[in-house]
């Protein structure tokens, strides 16, 4: 049972972002769902409530007749199946799963760099400035988040996972995940009752940066200059331009403002290519890189309010200040810069871990439908 759960969750993790992998993900999620069912299927009332909230916005999207709505809608289907499977398990062995995945992620990037395996996650392995494309690198974020909310001490598992995760981040030059991982590590190391431990962790972090500075790709080294002024970073400015464009194209009538355009919507923006001006033009995207707009575009102010209220509830469930700061850090940074919060299945572990740990204690999960 234990090995089966770890294997299935690992396979699902690496299918995130796979090119044309939707049918495989759906089939594997079906296997996980069947594997998770025992003699009694638990369906909490809040899960039914989620479906009831989702359906009106799905109907709005269908009625708007969006182009290729399945590109968007498949993610909600995956999320619902994955969540229903997760809540059946008594234990998903979170530390083992995420630690194994984190190590495999680095090994896969090394293999990709030497062209030892085909790249299932991108049409090309190397991008501008040597940036690598491959499997998601969020496993270290989720592992450190678990440590912080559980108020676990910084042990060799968390520390080695942090170092391994940093190596993957260096290869992908992902500035957003670098900010989150460093922030979570500092929260984990922060100990108000032991200044020595906190100072030691900060020193280790600074020394690691100093030692490895010469090994950083030029593109990541250049990004470090924007650590304390991210609004000047070109990619961040492009996201602002995209947001201004889509807001300018939004129909600001009553229905759209309050209820959005429904699930299945896409965005169209004009991109200027300064290197090759002939390539400038309009591009259609699943959504621009802004998770908050992703919610607003599909559900208007109504769904955006539900999103904020649900995360406020999650914040209230977490008893520690550091845990609340960790959740706020992940949600704010991720959704300001990407839509991964709604397309990478494993982000579901964030509410799952919170509700599983403190929802039971407050009676939140005791009301369920037994099948």
C-alpha cells in the first residue's frame, strides 16, 4: 500500500506539464481514485460545495462558446478527481513522496542536459541564456511548506531537499521559485527562541550563495540584481503590460464584472518582438501569467471573492504565524507571476495538508456522505 501510493503520486507529479499528456493524466488519476477507495467512500460536504460553486461558472463558459474550452476545463476535472482521491487516503507519506520527487527532478534535469532522455515537458530543453525546460520544480516548495506549517525543526531531510531544490532552480533559472524557496527556508530556520540557530541558517544561506555564485548561469545571475526591485525586471513588466491589455479588452458589463466569462475562456494579447519585429503580433494564451486574473476572467468578482475568502479560512486554520506567512508567500508570489496554482495538480497539497491537519480538529471534515 505504502509503495503503491508513493509510486502513483510520483507518476502523477511528473505528468504535470507533459506535452499532450492529458489522456494519460486522466487515466492515471482514475487508477489513483480506484486505488484510494476502501469499503466506504468519504465525500465531505465541502467537496460537494466546491462542485456546486464550480458548476454555474462552467455553464457560463459553455454558454459563451469559447474556442477549445477543453484546454482549460480539463484542469478543473483533474483537480476534482485528484482531490477526491487524496481525501480517501489515511496517509500519503508526504515527506517521502516529496523528497523522492525532488531528487528525481534534479536527476531528470541532469539527464536532459546531456540529452540522455527525451524531453516530455517541452519542445526544447534549452532556452535563452541556457535556461532549461523540464518537469515542475515545485516539490521542494511543498516539502518546505509542510515543514513550516507543522513547525518541524530544520533537519537534514529539509536541508538536503533545499540544496537539491536549489540546484534544480539554478538549472531552470526560475526566479519566482527561487524567491519562494529562499523565503520558506528562512521561515523554517527562523527561531525566535534561538538567535544562534537563525543566524546560523542565514550564514549558511549567504555562504552557499557566495560559493556557488560562479556556477550560476548568466541569466540567473542577472536576475539576482532584481531581487529587491522586481518591478524593474523585464519579465515582470511584460506581465503588467499583458494584464493592462486584457483588462482593456474586458467587457465591463454587469454580468462580466460580477460573474466573468466562465471556465474555458482564453486570452489574446499583442506581443512586441524587439529582436525580430516581423514576429510581433497577437497571440492566444490559455491565460496570461496572473493567477488572480485567471480567477477573475472566469468568475468575475464573485469567484475572486470566494477565492480570497477560502484562503482566508485556510490562514485561520493554521495556528502558527510562520505557517500563515508561508501560505501567503506561496499564494501571492505564485499567482502574481503565473497560473500554475490552477494547472499544477500538486498545488492541491497546500489546502489538503491544512485541512487534513486542522480541519478534523475543528470538525470541518466530520460531516461527510458515506457511500
